[in-house]
C-alpha cells in the first residue's frame, strides 16, 4: 500500500467520525427547533452564530486555517438553519419578507443584527440572511433572489461594481459614484442604489470631522472607496490622494483625481484625514494594517470603514499616536437604515440610527472583538 493510500485511509476514518458527529449535531439542532417552536422564537440568531464561529476559530492551533474553518462553520450553520426552518415550518409563513447581504466572505457581518432591530421596531415579519457567493455565481444568485420574492439585498466586498451589469436601472447617485451597495426588487425590475455615500457623511458628522479645506488620503480603490471619494470631493476638500497597489488600473477608475501608490504615500508628510477603504485588518485576518504607524501619525484623524474588529490595527496605531480614531460601525448602521428606507419607501428617524449604533457598539464591546 502506498503512502497516499495510507493517507486516504486516515481521511476516510476522519470522515466517518465527522459523519457521526454531524448526525449527533443535527439531533441537537432538532431539539433546538422544538424549543424555538414551543416558545415562538425565530430561527435566525446571527449573534449566536458569530460567537460560535469565533469560539471555534480560537481552538485552532494553525491560525492560517481560520478563514477555511469560518467557511466550514458558516455552511454548517446554513444547513442547521434549513433543518430548523423545515421542522418549525417558519418558511411557510405568509407575508414573511426576505432581505439579505451578498458578498464573498460574510462571517464578520453585523448587518443581520442591525436589520433585526428595524424589523422589530416596525413590527415586520422579515428575515435578513447572509448570502456568500463566488464571483461566477452572482447572476444566478440574483435570479434566485427574484424567485424567492426577495425585497432587497445589500452588496459588500468585492461585488459593489460587479453587480451593476445585471441591473435594470441604477440611481443617479450610484451612477455618479460608479458602485452600488443596495439592490431593490420592484416588480420585474432590479435597481441599484448607493447608501455608503450617505452613511460615510453621517459618520463624519457624528464624530465632528470636517472635510472642507482638508487634505485627505483614501486607501483603496474599490467600490467602497468610490463612495468615500465622491463624498470628499463633493464637500470641498483641498487635496485628495487615492492610494492603490494597482496605480494604473485605479487611475482609470478615478481619472478626475490624483492616484498614487503606497511608496509615493511616504512623501506626504502631513494631512488631515486618512481613510482605510481596504479590507486589510478585517476579521478574521486581524492584526495587520495597510500602512504603518509612522504614516498614520502624520494625520489629525484616522477613519476605518471596517467594523469588525471595532479597533483594527490601523485604528490602534491612530490611538497610540493620539489622533482621532473612528471605526466604521456608525457608517454601517446609517447606510443600513438608508437601505431600509429605499426598500420600503419609508422615512426612519435619526434617533433610531443612534439607538441601534449604541446598542450594537455595546454588544460588540461586551463580548470582545471577533
């Protein structure tokens, strides 16, 4: 018997153990479903899901496997939810509205927590799911959302520009920005909007950061960066630099602005606001920053649109440098509320944004960063 055959035999034994454990887990899931049905509780508990995933990642000896384990448990959670839904019969309930978030990796998302509060406040029978999709499945995913009568979808990294080609129409602000983060299903039409612009502006206002007359540096050149750059430009900054690892490609996307690479960034000796629009430092790949502490210390304020962890390495450098440090949670809540307004043709009081923000911040801080 070859060495490969021996390894495959070991894998077969592990698979057998996994199958036995899977069956045992599904048995427990059925008990959970019985309890939820008896006590009229919803299937979705995104807070619990994130805690389970983070806890199991902490057990890993080889932390390089964190992303793979997160994907494994995310899929396992989806299977468990499907079993719960079938047993409870929750999917068959009439007038149960479906919303969600479309992205590549979504284990880090706080969006379900935010929208759940909105649903409760307005007495809506609705669920907000996470839809992880590879790039080559976006078209099929959008068609699937239509089939299940989905009301609205948020879009995150890295699909904010990719989805545009599948839309029937796009709003003026999204067209100007060149990216969408909110999709609305209306009859047979699918429209795209951008609420990142609004959310970013509200975040700056909340934390008393003025763009007018300032020198700003935006790290990254993706869909989120496009909304941020548009807002900064519209609000009369004096100088704006967009920093990209692919300067040539970014220069085409941002032809009206000055694009530099990370080496050239070192030549900027002082500024007012530095904004991270890259995914560098986002859970689960924490502990890294797109730029070093020396560069961050040259500015008066540092903004990171990442929400998890609440203090990225980028913001840690800012705090240690004694400059204003702002995470992306308020932006996330603001843009989520704006999405709800678009989906349901309603107006939501600004106080609700602050209420959800404070509640989410307390929950995240209270359970530790993930």
